[in-house]
C-alpha cells in the first residue's frame, strides 16, 4: 500500500469507527492487547459535520488537516521508536467531543501493565483491542 492509501484508510477508519492505530512495525488496528496513549501530548483538530451544502469543501479541508497531522506524528513516531519506549510504539487517532485526536501510543499485552502505564500518564482510558472498546481508568 502506498503512503497516501495508508493515510486515507486511517482517515476513513477514524471517521467510521471512531479511531485508528498503526504500529511502527506496520500492524494496523491490532486484535489483541491494549493501546495506551500519552507517550506525547495529543494534538487535536476539529471534526467537521458533513450534512451541509458545503460538505465537500469541509471534508477536503478536514482531510488535508488530517494528512498534515499524520505526517507530524509519523516523524514523532520515528523519533520515539529508538529509545526509552522500546517496542510496541505506534500512532493512534480517535474521536472525542467533536475533535479528532492524534497521539503516539504503545501496544501492551498485559492489562495491569497497560492500566498502570495509563494512570502514570494521566490518561482517562485505554483501548481494548480484542473487544474493540475503551476501558475507562
């Protein structure tokens, strides 16, 4: 898949499913373990409604903004994949309160480790990959 195709998939999955995860090793939306954010401060962008006569313009602008943030977080991911964070690093997007969030995340297999890590980072939830739902901390 091309880079553009990967970004489009991330954008569509974020809008349709409420989020997307791509790990540094290329795995997307893992089906086991837990996703913990908070490696870096998240960045947000407005989620535009598309039920207007200017919907096309809004969607095109929103995708351009999404693509720019995606590239920013790819660079951050590259900077963080070697160092104190070790394996399981990735990028995550999710929707919360009419905003799209971007963050660096870690994929953790143990629930207790993931929960403790999230608490240390001040996160309000982790993502349960198997059950495809947020777990509030």
